[in-house]
C-alpha cells in the first residue's frame, strides 16, 4: 500500500495540446480517490500516467516514496481494471486471475491458494474453468477485479469499470467495489463520468475540466461548497440552476422574481458587482403551499409560470422557463454544453414534493431556501459565497467518516471471513444470515440510521436511480445497498 | 468452407437481388418473395456448376489412379473397369518419388516455420510500433509479392551454382521464404491490428515484460492468423514447380511437383499416366486434409469475449 503523489503533472500530446495541465493531487494511503469530469477532461489520461501507460511530459509522480516518472508499468506494482476488462480470451477464468502471479513466478501451491481465495471473495468459484467469452458482463467484470486484487498491489486503478454494465448490475457492482476497497484498505484511484459512482464510492473526489483540476474534496464538500460554476453545475442531478441576477442592495432581481438574500456574509461577498449568477439546487425550491409559516419566513417566495411537470412518485419536477440577458444566456449555454447536457432553453428545474398539486401551464408560488443558494461571479465563474468554516467542518467530518469505516472494517474482517463472507451472503441466503449474525447486526445499525440523512442524502443521482437510492432498491441485498451511502455510514 | 461460401453469397445480395427482381418483374410485377426464391435457386445452380468445375478434374485424377496402366486408351469409362492399388504400390516403390516426398515435406515445413516466425515478428512491429521506414517495408513486401518468379530463376540458378547452394535444401528454402514472407506479413499484421491494445497493456500492468506480453497474450490471440499464414506459406512451398525444377538436379533436393515430370512408370513399355496420377493424388490429399482440418480453426474468432460482448 502506498500514497500516490502528483506534483504539477502535465501531459502534452504531439500537437502541443495539454490533455492534463498542471495537476497536483495527493492520494493518501488507503484512500479511495475518484477522478471525475465530462468526457475529454483528461481523467483517463491522468490514470494512465499513474499506471505508466502514458509518458509524463513534465511534473513528478510518486508512488510511496519513489519517483516513478520513468519506471515501467510492470515495476510500479499497481493493478488496473480496464473499461473493457481486457481479459485474456484464450485463458480460463482461473488462469486469467492467476496471470499476475504466474508472471511473478509464484509456486503452484500459492497460486492455487490465492486464486481460490479471490474467486471465493468474488463469487467466481463455479466459473473458474470457463473462458471469458462464456461469461456475462458482470462476471467478466468480476474476473477483471479478481485479476487486480489477486496480488498485493500498492494501489488499484479503475478506468470506468462499470460503464459497460446495465444499470441494475452497475448498482450491485458499485457496492461490491466499495465493500472490497474498504475491506482491503488499498489506495484506489477510480475514473468515472458517472456522478452516482463518484458520490457514493469516493472518500474524496477530484473534478477535472479540460485537463485542469477544479476542486478536490469529499462528495459533500463538492455538493455543498463548490468552488466555481463548473463544479456546481457538474455535481448534482438535475444540475444546479443558474439564474442571472442584478444586485440591488441585499435584494436580487432574477428572471423568476425578486427576493431578499437575508445573509450579510453573502451580500458582502457580492461586493460592487452589478450582475451575478445565482445558483439554486432544484431541491432548494418547494411548493410554497407545502411550506410551514416559520420556514417560509426563512426563505423567499416567488411567483413563476410552470411550463412542464414530471411526477415520479417519490418526487416531482417542474420546469420554469425564463429569459436571460443575451451574453449571460450564451455563457450558460456554453457551460451546459460542457457538462454534456446541451440545454436548449434557459429554464429552471425545480424539485417539488410529490404531493404538490402544482399544474403545468399555471402560475405557481414557489419557496426558495435562500440559505442554501450560492452566488457566482459571471466573469470568472468563481463561487463568491463559499463558506470556508463549513468546508473545514465538512473536511473534518469526512476524515472522521473514513476513520470510522476503517475501524469498523478491520475487526470485522476476520469474523466475516469465517462466518459469511459478505460476497457470499447472496448465495448463502438463510444460512449465512444465521452464522453471520453479528456483523450483519452491525451493518444494520449503521444502515438503520440512514433515514436521518434526509437532506444530506439528496445528492444521489435521482434521475438515474429513482428506486436505486431507496432502501428497497436492489432487492437482492437490502443491507448492502444502504451501506453504500457514505452519510449513512457516518453515524 | 460451405459456411464461408454461403456468407459470401449473402454479402453479394444486393446486386443479385436486383437481377432476380428484374427477372421476376418481367413476369409479374416483381414481388419480393418471388425475387428471393428466384435468386436462391440461381445461386444454387451457380454453386453446383462451380463445384463440378473444380471437383471434376480431381475426381478424374483419382479415377485414373485406380485404373490399370493398360486401361487408358483402351476403354473410355470414367470409372475404372478393375479397381487396383497397383499404381500406388509402384509409386511408393520408386526411389524418385519417395525421396522427392521427403524433400518436399522437409523443405516446405522448414520454410514455413522460419517464414512464419519472421513474419510474426515483423507484422507485430508493423502493427504496434511507429518507426521510420514502416511504409517502405510494407511496400517492399508487396513489391516482392508482385515480382514474377520466372524472371528470378535464371539469375538464381547461376548464383546458387557459384555459392554452392544449387541442388540443396537451403537453395530452395531461401527463395521460398522470401516469396512467402510478404503474404504472411500482410495477413498477420491485419490480425495483430485486430487485437485490442488493452490486452497488452493489461499484461504489462500485471507485470509482464514486452516480450512476455507478446508471447503469452498476443501470439495465442493471433493463433488463427498464425495458422492462416502458416498454411498459405506451406501451400506456396508445397505447390511450387518453377524453383523446384530449376534449382535442383538430383534426388537430394528435388521436390514432388518437379519429380512428377521425371516419372517413368513401372516399366518402359507402359505409359506412366496412371502412376503419375497416383502420385498426384498422394501429394494432393494431404493438402485437402489440412485445409479441412484447420479451416474451422482459421475461421473461429478466438478474440471473442476479450472485450465486452
């Protein structure tokens, strides 16, 4: 195990285009780091530079204490899971997993022992003699993971490992990866463009844009305290609404209405700017008729024209079109294109309670939780209202979460292995439940408190997993699905 | 063979369908069903014609090889009047033929082995590496393949006599390799290009050196390509007549195709036709058997399942 330290890493291709530009990133020992960003942001290139498949143009890459800039991939002692798995089709599953050990000239006995162990962990035991061509997508994925974990590598690298699986399987594998990483405690760098993966798996998430590192922090920090427009828009689904606003004292004049900021810190952060962008998350809106009096006073009320509503059962989306000044509209469109969404019109997406009776085409009164909104400088995109105190608090919290997880995993690990290895629970069904009672009870205790995350849990990608995020989602393993939520693990 | 032929026919669908439709259209306004049926029977007829065209000569030779030497010219039947193994006995009793057979097998196998090993290495470099002169190598290889063999035989004859390679195994193996290489290189580099880069990178991350990655991952994956190249090279060497007859003079290196021309039969009073036919069958059968055996191997895509499916 080792930390990975990147210092001013630059990758320039032959035509001088910098795919990765001056990235400095510190992956701590045992940490689960996610690299995320829209396509073409350089995240995969960065990963391939860590593993040694791409040359580093300039900068310094350290694994542990060693500078590895010119070290061949095979000498870096890292293992990697490729996007298309890159299994060896001419070898059986057993030999695929055994491949790194065979190259390291381990004894047959040791190879057999370790491959069997790994196969058991990943539930591949009955497939060991088959060829990869005869396996399903999920099984191939597990074989690729088996090949990565079978030897004691210093770090695991994942390059969008789940992007070839269907949505349901992706959810299962996500928890599987999370469980494995926590259990093995190996430094992991994971590249993805999927928000849910980024948010649920990572201890910390690094957001990249056009080869430049934007922000590194815990998922909650990225969601609650983004440093700029890009991070704010990229994290969260549906993404944050950006409303152009002209400033009038403590009042903001937005296309959907005029409201009071009610926050001196934020008001002073605006300074003498005339025009700003106000960022409001969809869930910070609510149908005013459903908001209690005292809560109502803490926010602002606006009257808007609702264009379309989408009722999803557990929540409801409303779309509010608005007119934006030309130059700001262009900027917003550019941003949305960069975020791979390419929104045609300027509209606010509003998430309402499912019981709201707002109808499309009508005027509606909405309540905005002004304490949660952010104000951005339209010229630089910088977040003017980032709360440093809160950032520190969140960072401390993330550290505590991480430590608690590690503590919980260590004493648990041997017991689970003897009783019912988590991976085998599915197969062991009833029997495993009885034998593995103790660890399960613990999980449940953590999982059980997950209900209290209410507000904090809203960063889940709602659109892609309307049920996946709920307790009853992946019906096969209710326990594990809850376990995947970091905030649930904290308490 | 049948399956590849069928798919090739299917691949040519559009044009033939046009013809079929035109034909049907003349009759009754061209409904799709009639067009397809007409097209199918047309293709069956064509296949049978081609099959007869190619198989008939072989069958004829086989039949001749089972006839008694005196039968030719006396009776006209396609089938032999009296089936006999005499010709085969004669053939294998003749030193000329047995030594030629050994020469042919030895020379072809060595040339194939050396050629394929070289071609594999060259093709891998061409498929994977960027280096100056890559285009030149490829175009030179193609140029050699285009070169008329006959024009080289004269100079080679003189050269080989001077350096002492005339009428020796190496004297045949060397030109065979140089003429078989281009084809093998082109076939193999196409195969190597099909293998995803990730395979190799995965092997490298797993701890393999470049050579180990090549030997343990790339070569096994390119096995169908290597087989194809090997078989093509082998046939080229096995079937060659021009070099065989020009660069040899005795039993020490003369291959079968050349030896057949020197065949004299069991006695000088008989036409050697039936014996030559028997010898021809003996050298043709292994080729057919090899093709039938390895065709499935060649066609089978070993790479399926390497990446997501």
